[in-house]
C-alpha cells in the first residue's frame, strides 16, 4: 500500500485534532502555535542550520 505524504499529513492532522479537542484551553493555544510552527519548518525543502536547530528541539 502506497501512503502518500498528503495521506500521512491528513492522518497526523486528524490525530492532533482529536488530542486538542480533549485538552484544556490553557494548553490549546501553545500547542496550536507549536504545531503550526513545526508544520512550517517541516515544509521547507532545505533547512538552514538555524532552522535545523529548531526542528531538533521540536
């Protein structure tokens, strides 16, 4: 079975949505910010050294 990147990303987004729907509001905002930041960083084709440092921390 071929799993495409889009299928994989869709599954990840669904899992994140399920998790976020069950946690408190105090945790949602920082979690959403981290998820958005990590998605932006992961989509970059060539990670610079500075970006790679941030990716390693996530």
